[in-house]
C-alpha cells in the first residue's frame, strides 16, 4: 500500500508541475485506438453498406463487381487508397485479425470491440465465400490497377470497368489458395462459439482451398500478372505451411500438423527470418508450431527471432525497429505481435515490453502519433482518395489529391506507412512512403493492441491484489 501512495504522490507532482509525460500510453489509450482501428476497416468496405455508423461519409459502391461468368463478387474490402479488391493481402489481414481474436479476445471484449471485430472479419469471409466459386476456383482480384490508378475520387462515384481475375486448375496459385485457406480456418475458430453453422461453412472452404493449394502448385502472380507489381510473392512454401497449421488449429486433426511439419522441412523454413509480413510468414509459422507442439526446436526459433529483432535489428535513432521504408510501422507492429505472443508462451518477458515500446512509438512516444485521429499531431493527410473528398455534392477529383488541406473526412484509426530510418516523416498526401494506408498495415497493429490491453488488465489485477 505504501508503495502506491508514494507512486501516486510523485505522479501528482509531475502533473502539477507540468512534467507529466503526455506520451505514456495506458489501458485507456489502447482501448481507444483499437476502436478506431476497426473504424478504419469499416471505411474500407466495398459493396452494399447496411451500417455506416462512425463513417457517415461512406456509402454503397461497386455493387456490380462480378466474376468472369457473372458471379456476384460485391463486398469485401478495398486495398488501400485504391479500389482494387485484392484477395491475397485481404486474406492475410483476415488471418491476422482472427489470430488477434483467438489469442487476445479479452482485450477486444474489454474495449467493447468484440462484436465489431467479428463483423470486420465476417465482412471479409462473406466476400471470400463469393470468391470461391467452385472447389478449385478462387477469385484473387477485382479491379485493374492500371485503370484504377487513373481515378482519384469517391468509391461511390466510380464507373470504370472492374475486371475480375482468378486462379484455377490451369493457372493455380498455392500461395493465394493457401492464404485464403488460412483466413477461412482461423475465422472458423472465432465463429465456433458464435454461429456453428457459419463456422462449419468457413471450415469447409478452408479444407477445399487447402487441397487446391496442395494439389495444384503454382504462384498466383503467374495467373494474375497484374498482382506482381503491387503485391508480389516469392514462394508458396510458407503459405502451404501456414494454412496447414491453421487447419490443424481449426480441426484438431493430426494429419494437418504432419503436413505442416513436412512442408516446414521440404521448403527449408528453419532459418531465422528477418521480418514477418504478408509475403513472408515464417516467423508466424514458427510461433504457431511452437505453440501447438511446445517442442524446443520451434520455441528456440521464435526466441531467436525475437531476440534478434529486439537486440540486433536496425533501429531508428528514436527506437523504432526498421526493416524497410515501405510500411515501416506495420513491419514493426507485426514483429511486436509475434514477440508479444512469444512472451505469452513463456519465452522472455522482455519481449512484451519490446512490443509495447514499438506500439507506443506509433501512438506518439517519439513526439508524434502515426494513427489518424489519435494523440499528438497525428497525420491529417493520409494518402487515401475516399477520405480526401469533401462532403457531397461537392465534386472530388485530382485537385483533392494535391490539396494542402487536411483530408475532409477523418480516416480514424489508419496506421500510416511511417517515418524513414532517421525518424523523418512528412504529413503529405502525395508521398505514399510516409502516408500510405493499407488493409494489412493495420492488422498486426490491431492484434498487438488487443494483446497490450490484456497485459494492462493483468497488471491492474496484480496491483489491486497487492493493495
Ligand atoms: C464516369 O464518370 C465521369 C466523372 O465522374 C464522367 O465524366 C463520365 O462520363 C462517366 N462515364 C460513364 C461511362 O458513365
Ligand atoms: C448463422 O450462420 C448462418 C450461415 O451463414 C446464417 O444463415 C444464420 O443466419 C446465422 N445465424 C445467426 C443466429 O446469426
């Protein structure tokens, strides 16, 4: 008890004398940001929007998206500022959000966001069900980048052609089918207690897509060449392994774990990865294998990754882990997600402190926030067409892209690409290296926030017991 009085007295003094550190983040900050992050996903929705609470500037769009045989492909999420619907990164995002719910559902519940995150996942999985038109046929992209890039305006006003591209037996993509299988399998876990029928339906799609990925090997960018310039993927070994483990987690069946371990060997995934990203999933695979098997081989691999990331990885002068200039913050957030879970597995507890440190940098600890709508001096001009548009009926076009004014519609919760390796950052809409926002940038970030909420709650319990 004594300790606490002392602690509070000092804290009060700090506040009285204006020394309070405005960049200390607590339970309440994480709760606010996770709520905003879900609003970002809401702003990215395509198709018919039955509910625009929190994003009143959005409405129905791309209602006529369809497959090559007229199949309804409306729904899903827009990729970023552009209006292409890109199944590979959308599926990775879905798997990551589901993983966050599986590991840290209490965090979502404490923030009052459990229903909202289930809705966010379902918005993607309902779309993926439409994309999976037959067992060995899956739509990987709707919209053409080159056509899309000539448009700057509201999604509701689009009228350009939006071709759809798929993988099938003739032109397979084990990476895309594998990631979609992982998204279906992981989401089926979170819907088990919510809606068994839906959960089973998701699992059926997961199993079929896994078989498709495994039986028809190929890289999806060969079937969907437009993807290569934007979301290239170098190999499908990690997606096959990743999807097999997620199927094991969803079904409990040993055969999928055996598959995962055999892929892990065949594709030589043992080496310590440098990052965890939508096209480089080995760190996530090692963590899942460690969790499922508790074998020292995988535990050591996770430990090596987190130790390297925390101690030896390149950092900016102010302490942000720096992997590359594209999606700087999301790279750090994804590593934080892995290492926070590594500490939960009983590996070094410092990995959780490391995760908090990285997320706190993003929330403003180094002087400014990188999350739209939150904290000190947050980004006002994210590279995002829809939110750059004024209210209707004002027109919207290229003038809005170059306008020096803040985006009229606040894109709450969007995590921007971030600073360069010297912590340098400029809030300019045209510079996507600083201000790009994408579906996958926010995913690992959001899961880590849920984990940090759980951690803060636990610390609160320990404190109240000590009192
Ligand atoms: C598409 O929209 C643009 C501007 O919003 C308009 O000028 C053009 O005529 C439209 N094209 C079609 C085919 O409706
Ligand atoms: C459960 O999911 C099924 C399949 O999507 C759906 O038809 C049904 O309405 C859902 N039930 C509830 C209670 O939401």
